[in-house]
């Protein structure tokens, strides 16, 4: 999947993280396959790359949404795209807090509101926080030489094991958690305006239109 680092002139309905220019699918390792993680050199790079890909996938589910749409709960569940992005950011930071054995900011304490993009919150703000969380995760993991390093298990949680996790396990769990909620976000987004994952990805990453793939475009108001 292409990086989100450069600005593309694709109109969006709300300010979001800059997206790449059309055709900007090149990486230092060569040409990336759209929607796939580029080849990786080792375990650490692979774990971080697959986690980054799932972050991008859930972000793409929000592409082109207004704040009101990001708060919408159009399906049978109470899930919203903006709330899911808020939740995965809180969850990832909570796990990094656990790895570092530092006190959390308390955001994970209110489970229900952690799944909701509040009336005083914006989609752009939720995405910016997720970027900050992702950056910290990359820095923290880079400073841990051994992915087998023990991560102590908080006591008093009946579904937690008695023995320690590892940093490796935490990264695998974050990939699992983020991928699950990216799938939820895909379904919620489709219920909002009919947009599905690959046309959204094509629009976000600037893929050219082809007979088999038409990039998503906002419905004229």
C-alpha cells in the first residue's frame, strides 16, 4: 500500500491526512503492490509493516467522510467509522503503555465513549491522534532489541494469563485487533454511502480508473 506522506490533489469532503499523488506507489524496496505490504527484511519490519497496513485500511474507510458521517451508526450495531478509529488509537496506546509499564492517560477507562466520536470531536482530530500513536509505537519498538522481551500481565483481569506476554505477542495482537476493526469500519462505511474498500483505496491512493476498478467519487450534493 502506498504511503500517505505526500499530498494529492484529490478533493475530500473534510480535512484529512494528506494522501499520495497519483501513481506514487514506489517505495525504497521497489514498486509496491496496491493494498499489500511490500516485501520485508525481517520479523520486526514485517510486524510493523502489517500493523501499518491495517492502520491505513481503517483510515481509508473514513476517506471523504464528513464529521457527521463519521459519527453515524447506520447499521444494527452502535459502531461508527470515527468511533472505531478513536477506539483503535486508544487500544494501541494502551498496549504500548503496558509494554513500557507506564501509567495510561485514562482514555481506555470509559469503554463505551471510547467507541464514539463525540460532538466536540472531529474526524481530522481522531486521525491526527492515531498518527501520533502510530509514530510512538514505531519509536518504542525500535528501541526494544529483543521482541521476546517480557511484558508483565496486569493482575486482576480474569481473561488474562498468569504468565507474561512478549513484545512480539503485543504486536501480533495489535495487528489482529486493528484488522478486526478495519473490517467493521468497511461494513459501516458501506452502510453510510455504499462505498466499498477497493474503490475507496483507489481514490485515496490515486489509482487510475480502469474497466475493472473505478475510484470512488463523492456523490454530488
